[in-house]
């Protein structure tokens, strides 16, 4: 098995239920957990695929669907923490969160889908009353941006507004592609003076230097827009994704069809479309890819300062951050209610797991 950052730490107590274990991210995390000595129980809907995977690794498995609350609760017996890795999370997160709250099981997931963060925040008080932690987004998508924003707040305390930008993805699994397509909307959300504000999709763009000169980026709806003020006190925030002109055109065109995408027929069409996408990037593709994230901090005099980091590919980062966070939860480093990774574990989390690379 390949080595991942932070390997070699054994966690003798507690069991983790990994739901969605047969997907690409689920298989990757299974290897990571085994390297760390984490007691993982594989879970998902497809019993045959689970049995094959569990036999390969000599692990326990539990097959169940998410439409039966009693079955979910029974499957969480002896489980200390759930890592939910089965998307689209806007469809699957709520029943698992509800079951975790009822059974006193900590909930983690890999989502980058912003409605799930709103959902978890709404359920935060109930979770806290039961001593349960809800921490969505422990993979690349949110840990990287959450940590960079926390780093920027610490380095530029005089900032009154932040703009975050992510470079274009080089590789994407089928599951990630399906989740992103399902979030197509005619509106993009930013935070202005503490208030989430909707703008027409594609109407807000800006240039950022990702390391090779200025590149165009378009504003996107990102979970940090909703959680940043809660976790870091950021009142004004815009998030951008690198996009050349063809991508911007496709983005606007897709946004105009958002009502169709949100319909039952549209969801079925997106399911079919995603089946044509490669299930997983190859090891060579992942090794050659990576991300650059940039944050601009603007003070009250409109002066800007910037901070830039590079990371490995998103799946390598997800393996490292998710494994590290699961390990901390098993050791009791938790806080009841809704939490974000950087708020609880600090802005250095990404560096701690070896996922901040030297700038090229």
C-alpha cells in the first residue's frame, strides 16, 4: 500500500463506520485507515460489493440503505464515529445525521456541497444536546479552504474582506463530478457584511495569480460563504474558481438550465450522464496534479495583501486530512454541535498532515 502523510499512529479504541466504502474515496480511505491501525467497519448499500471488499481486507461490513431509520440506527451499534462518503450528500446526509444524533455517534463526511453545511448547522443544537459532533467536509474541498482562510485571518487581522480562489481541478472522480453537477444554480452566493447575498451566476469574475501570471476566475457558491462567519468571524467573503472563457460560457449555460437540473427528471439525467465519467483518476494522473489556493485580504483602506499555498491532488489531501481527523475524534478531541475542521483543529491542520507543498 502507498504511504500517506502521518502514517504509523495506532488508534486502539473506538470503531469507525465508513459508509460509501465501495466508491473511489471509500476505497482510498480504507487503505489509509488500515495503515493507521484504525478499526474500520465498511458500509454501504451494495452487499455483494461490500462483501468482496471486506474479504479482501479481512474487515467487518454492514449493508443497509438510508431510507430506513431503524436499520441505520441498528447498524451504528458499537460505532463511535461515522465517516459518510456516499454522495450526492444533499440526498444522503440528513438520514445519517439524524441517526447519529439519536444514537450519540459523531458524524463526519466528505461533502463539498454547501446545502449540507447549512443542514448540519441547523442540526447543531440538537447534536450538542446529545453530545454529538457534526463536522461535514473533512476532505480536500473544505479543509484546504477552511485552513487557508484561518491562516489569512491570523496573518492579516486588519482585513475586513477576503477573496478566496481555487485553481482548476486536473482530475475528478465520478462521484465528485455528479455532486458538482447536482449543485448547478442560477444564483451564486457570496457573503457581504455578514449576510449571504445572491448574485446571477457568472456575473462576478476576477483575476488571480495562481503562480503563472493572472488567470480569470468566476465566483462560485462555496460552503465557506456560509460557515466562515460562524467559525472565523469573516463578515465579507467571495470564493472563486479558475475558469477560462470556454468554462465560463459552459458555466453560464449550465446555470440557465438549473431548474431542469433540480427536477426529478433532471436528477435522473444527471445520474445517467455521470455514468459516462471515469470512476476514478489513475495514479499517474493524481501524481501529476495538484491545487493552488489564493486568498486576498483587503483592509478598510482597500489595500490588498495575498497568501498562496499549493497542495497535492485533492484525493491525496482527502486521504490525509480525513484520516487525521478521524484519529483525533477517536482520541476524544471533539466538541459537541456543528464544527468546521480549522475552527476545531486549527489553521495549521493542512500543514500538520504534510499537504502544503513548497511554492513552485
